[in-house]
């Protein structure tokens, strides 16, 4: 098992990051499927990417489109 501490929160997880994650804070603990954590993080990344795209200037959008070719 691997352990990752972020401030007062401890995450105990399988070395391959599969299965369940035991999240502990302040003496309370909950087991959460890794797939649930992946889904919430993916949604956060999606929101950040959308915000970044919405903030681009016209020439920056066109440069992105041209770089795909």
C-alpha cells in the first residue's frame, strides 16, 4: 500500500492506484473507489481547460487550430 499526505488528509492506496482509496482526516475515514476520484478530478481538469480556452485571444485560438495540421 502507498500513503500520500496532503495537509491534514491521508490517502492510503494500492501501489497501482487501483481499487479503493482510504481517505482519512481528523480521525474519520472513508473508502472511495479510485474510479470515483478519477471522475471528479477529470471534471475539475475539464472545467480548467474550458476556462483556459474561453480566455484565449483570437490569434491564440487560430494558432491552436493551425498547429493541429
